[in-house]
């Protein structure tokens, strides 16, 4: 491993000149494994020691110099100043109880709690020795998964129970899980909410500790909305900066739940996650979420809705990143199944992106299509990589893709055939997807790497209609044209009253038209102006996306022309700009609310009366001088600066 090989298992070799190409286990061509060293496996500087290929389950950054690393094969003590690594195993230190270290937690002075698969022990950093934590039987022979401190003691999550050790009285309180109802249930994670309730993540769902009855119960607010995870394993529970609970599940995604259970957001493969197994979440100072999943670490900015997935190509050696920590230098650390991973979030290269999926082969009606030849480049992607036409009776299609990263990931894509599929699909078998018996029509195939929604390949697919359908459509078109000519002739005879009604709305929205003097008296305009402003501020008709000038005129018992005069002479504006002003102001007020980041820009805009994205952005920039996203970012920057 120290010579640069990713694995010692070889499947093929090819020698050309003095170069030896190696086909190895879990990753194709060896040198292509890492595209960018944004993330690094921790190595002790100046020595041959590395944590690569060590199954790290837990760690504790004692200082910039000292690190304790818990693996499945013992405890490691690393001193960077002395360039020294000491390994502790049960063979030399029987008091350790087990070589599988599940958590490491400071306990006071130079002592550290060590949770193992066979009990809880204390480690003295000064003496480099272990000792029994307590003589009570509950601290031996069971798995200690995590711990949580409060003012008087520590809470411990173990198999079948939760323990509380009071450091003042040295007494232990035992809170049993209902093993009759949940056989084999283990407490895995602990977290307090703002109401000082203890949330317990277990192998069988979420529990709460009732301090009054001193019982652990599976009843909590919002449980009825989380029926799908009642039996799911909860890998971790933590609190967000706005007081919500991050619930990391095994195979059910990330659940964000407010403490009263009234607001629930589920993040999964259906929206942002590359995989539904989530191990931990860290929310940084910019409110960006770092979500550790089975397929890498996802950085998600809820304000801009930008996502970035860091996986094997970014230097993360394995897919399982469990516990997280931030050191005094601002670096982020994760315990990974293949080593201790570290990164500097402020130096992450923006070039670490998922490669664009490329079409590598195409089959139509079972026949492979040939790639085009280029004299300089050799075989290249065919011309129909952007658009292709399938004959009417050759409507079976198979396409294969490559990310050109040699990572060997067979299920890292998601795709949708717009016009045929109702939702995004996942897990392309052998990097290929197929469609059979496609109906005639035009479709758009979109393929992207999971967790990288900004980088996708698009392919227009046109399935031709049979000849008899084509001629039939042509005949229908001729008939429609003839009917259209007749309809146009008839419409010329429509009454002038109807044409005048259509022109009134056009008049209201034409800023260039403004007569020199109003036809109505000044007193009438003033009265209508007061009624108009009062009606808009109290009834808020602008929230209606289908609002028309005729609706306002009817509500104020005036004519459309009088309404036009009022807007023109009292406000020097037209009906569209007047309504847009109120809608933009409504959006500005809503974005100041704390929970605004939970919604998309368009969902907020629609609730303010806008009925399309283009009109919303155009009218907002016309009134505010910037786009909605620029405005929100400026507000967030000002808020952070004040803090």
C-alpha cells in the first residue's frame, strides 16, 4: 500500500514498453482512482504511517499534536510532535476488553472514555494505560455505541438499554428498552432537544426518554407522519442550528423534523441524496449541510440549492463515513471504513465535480450502431449524441454510459425519459438502460450522476409515426386549416363591443398610452385611488395568480377605463406593474421569515401570486434591480455580518 497501490488483488496486467498497466480489485486502472486530492487519508508527517486501509470507527482530536484513533483492530495513539504511533490491543492490554472501538470521549483530566463491543473502559493518556470504568456488571459484556454529557453526568447508548452515570454520586440509572416489543433493539445515538428531552436513535426507530415515568417510549410528536421509519435503523440524531432534529437513517434517507412534529422534510434519492443510507450531518457556519452517505459526502447549500458530491474521485477511500469532528484549524474529519479522512473546506477545489455522463454505445432494435470515425481522434461519440430518430417499427432502444472515471461504480446514475417516465429512476444495470416499444413522439432523455444535478447529458429521441398515421395527420391538418379560414372569416363579423372589451385590458397594461387630461373628475379619481389601495392592502387580491383588471373593476364597482385612469394619473403606472409591485413586496416579506429556506424560490413566488418563473424573475429585477437569488444572498450576507 505504501508504494501507491489501491489493492493487492490483481485481475489483469498489460505491458507496453516500460509501462505496466494493472487491473486491480475495486477500481479499474490504478492511477485513475483519484481525480483531486480535496480529501486526504490521514498520514503521520515524516513517517511511513498511514490510516489508509484501516477500518476507523471512531476518533478524538485531543490537540493539533495528539490524536486517538479507534479502529476495529485496536486503539491508536498518534503524536505528531514525537512522530510516534502506539497501538493498543487486548493482546497486550487485556483491560481494553475489545479491539473494536466504537467511540472515544474526553472524561476529565487526561482520562478518555473508550466504548467497545464488550464494555466501557477508561484510558489514561498520561500513563498510556487502561482501567475499569466501574465494577458494576452493566459496564461489561455489552456494546457501548455512543455517549452524551450533561451538567451532572454522562448518558450512554448500549445494547438493550440506556445508562446514566452521575459523576457526583457515582450512581448508575438504567433505562431499559422494551425488548419484548423490540427484540434485540440497541440504542445507537443520543441527542437533547431544546426542551431537554432525550432523543434516542435505535436499531428499531426513534425513542424518547420520559424523565417523569423514567421509561423509554416510542411515542413522540409527529410519529404518525414517520410510519415508514418506525422499524428503521437510526444511525445518528443531532440538532440543526434552527433547533430541528437531523435523523440519519439506514436506507430511508435524511429526515429533518421539528421538535413538535409539525414540520417534516425527507431528503432521499428522490431529491438530493446519492444514497439513502446516511451516517451523519454537520451544519457549518454558512448553514451548509455536509451529509455523510454510503456513496460519499454531499455538500448541500439550501439557500442556493447547490449540491456537490465528494466520493472516491475526490480522495475519499471508502463509502462509509461515520463520526465527524472539526479541529481548531477549521479542518473537517470523518471516520471512514478505509481510513481517517480529513479535508480543508475552504480549499476545496470547485473542479471536483462529477464527470458528465457520456454515451458509449447505442443499440436500436437490438442492432449496435457504429461510432463515427475521426482521423485525429479515432472513434468518437456519434452525431446523434444530441438527437436521434427511431423508425416507427424499430422503437426498441438501449444506451450505455460512461463517466470516464474508471471507478467501476455500476449504480451511480439517475435518469428520466421526459414524456414517458413519471419520475427519476436509479441503479442502471451494467451502466446501461433500455426502453422497449416506445410510442411515436418526441422525448428528452436526461442522465446524470447521482447528487450532481447540474451536470447531465441530454438526448432528444424522436420515434417516427407509421406512414398511415403520417398521411392521416396530414389530412387532419388540411381540414383544420380550412376550418381555420372559415373561423377567421366568421370572426370578422363579431360585435365591436367584444373587441372593445379586449382592448380595455390592453390599454391598462400599455404604459405608453396616457391621455393629456382624465375624463373623470379629480374627486372621483381620489376616491377610487383610496378604495383601490385599501382593497389591495386588506383583501390582497394580488395573491390570485389569475387576477385580471375586470376582477378589480368589478370589486370596486367601477369601469375598466376608470381604473386605467386612476392608475395612470394617480400612480403613473399600468395594471401589470401595479400588481407586480405588491407581489414583489409580498415575496420580500416572506423571505425574512426563518423557515423560508425550506422552500424553493418558485413555491414562494407562486404563493405571492406569480404564475411563471420568467415573469417572476423579470418583474422582480425590474423593481428591485437584482435577481431574487442575488437579493437573498445579499440579505444573508448582511445578516451574517451583523452577527
